[in-house]
C-alpha cells in the first residue's frame, strides 16, 4: 500500500489533508451533533418519566426497550436500503424527523400534556430514525475518504460518537436538573437541526448502485450481507462480542440510572458530571486508537481495552452515598470506561471497513448492528426486572459482570491475533457496489 503522503484524494490533495476536506468536516460536524441529540434524548425521556411521571423501574425498562426496539426490527432492512441510495439523503431526512419528534415533546411538556404513552411513541420514532442515520453515516464515510484515511477518519467520528454516548446523557441530566425536561427535549431537537444544516452541505456526488435494470430482491440483499459477515472470522467475532457487551451494558445502564439517584442519592447535576467523565476518556481513547493498534497489534488492543474499560464498572456496586470517595471513584470509572470503549470502537470500525468492499458497507454495518445490538431491548427489560426483584446493588454487580463476556469472546477468537497492519479487503476502496 502506498504511503499516506503519496496517496491523492479525489480532489487531488494528499491523503493527510483529511481535515481540509470540507465534505468530511460537514459529515463530522453533522454526525457529532446527531449523536449528541440522540444520546441526550436517551436520558431526557427516562428522566422525564422518573421525575415527572414517577415511573417505576419496570416502566423505565420498557421505555428504554421501546427506544431500542428499532435496532432489532429495522436494521437489516435499513442496511440493504442504504447500499442503494445516497447516504446524504438518508441522513438529512432522519434529522428532520427527529427534530420534529422531539420538538413535539418539548411543546407537549410545556403545556403539561405529555404522558407515558406519548413518550413511548416518541422513543420508538427517534430510535427508528437513528437506525437510518447511524447506518448511513458509516457507509457514507467509505464513500468520502480513501482507505488509508479510514483509521484517522474513524478516530474522529468514533471519538465524537463515544463522547456523545455518555456525554449526551450527562448533558441531558444537567439540563433536566437545572432547567426542565421540556427544555432538555428542545435542546435535543436543536442538535438534530444542527446536524441537518451540516450534512446538507456535503457536495460530493455519490454514485447510486443498482438503480437501473432489475436489482436483487431486498431479502436477497439482506441474506448476502448476513453471509458475508458470517463467513469472515473477524466480523463474526465482532458480532458475538458486541452482542454480549450490548446486552449486558443496556441491562447495567437501566439499573445504573436508578442506582445513582436512589441508592447513592446523587442529584441530577452530580449524575450528569459522573456520566460526562466518559467524554474526556473517549477523547483520550480516540487519540490512542490512532497509535496503539499499529504499535501493539489490533487484536491485543481490542482485548486489553475491552477488559480494562468493561471491568471498571465492577467497582461501582461497592460504593455508598455517604462516602466522600463515591463521586471521585465514579468519575474514574467513567473515564476508564470511555477510554477503553473508544479504543475498541475505533479499532473494530477500522477492521470492519478494511475487510468489507464498498458495495457491502451498509449491509455489513447493519448486520453487525443487528446482531450486536438486537438484544438491547431485552437487556433493558432484564435490567428493570432485576432491579425490581433483586435490588439495585445486586443487579448492578450481575449486569456489570456480564459485560466481561465481551473481552473473553474476543480473546478466544482469531480476532485477538490480528497484527499491526489492517487485514486486506475483498474489494478496492472505491469499487462499484455489487
């Protein structure tokens, strides 16, 4: 492979000028704003239910599960659809839809006419539209940058995504605590509006594969994506490890969001601060992800980062609200989790994109998302059930221990033996879609 300095971008600039590419900057800004809106709303809606509607643990679990259900129901279809359409169009339309949905929540909340059924509808709508956006932006990246830029581009995108994953809920918690749930919902809507304004500025024309003649049936395209992922040992392991992590993580987070205010007696502001510590950790992980895999090997980084980040939560059940060390320890846990999680996210994304041809990018991303996150609604329900039956402390320990299945799966697979160089793909970086 030629060196980065010798590879020219589509515009004639060298590959190292990634940040000089206005289209990539627009994608990055839009994706960052979208992720902030998405993950802010993930806490705004449950906190609205807990603080305003006095929702039970079971109802919080149901609300979270409804918001995650589109991952299971729609992801495979979205992947097949995205591979045949312009990703910019998909992202713009989903931003508009989410802006309107959360704007409606803000208005209804201000007038005091927002109940749990309406929250369930909005949670499902935002979750469904987010599936479209997330699959589309992953496929869009490969169409915008060269293959030798993927690690650095993913480092930027995954850095903002991981920071938003917990930083967004942290912001949502602070807004609910300081202002109100309706204002917090309006803030989420503004993030989606910003994403819309940025993504629509992308000017590079995308080729639209298979828009003429008789394209394969949707079911056939979905099966092709499934077969491709299953046939590759690295992608197959990513699916299994992701499924183990996401199932346990969503169960743990359902308990955690109840544990912090009810067991440790933390305020909304303190909760926001604790969760926000994942953001700086993710930024550090993003920087490390651009360096460590090429030095120590992709497999070694994946296993060690997952074990370190996921294992940090095993300390949380031992904490008590009366201890002066409680908040500092929680801050460290969040920071370590953010660092390890970001290392895993960026490295996995780079491996997946490197081994996948362009025409399969959307379906590969959707298949991995479907398998990896399809069980998250059940995880949320399990977390709510365990919290009600076993108590918050015991439930938190069990679900945090379950997160350790992910590094174990990776350590026992060929993925752990990946070296410093990315594996070769089955097609060129910008080949036509099949």
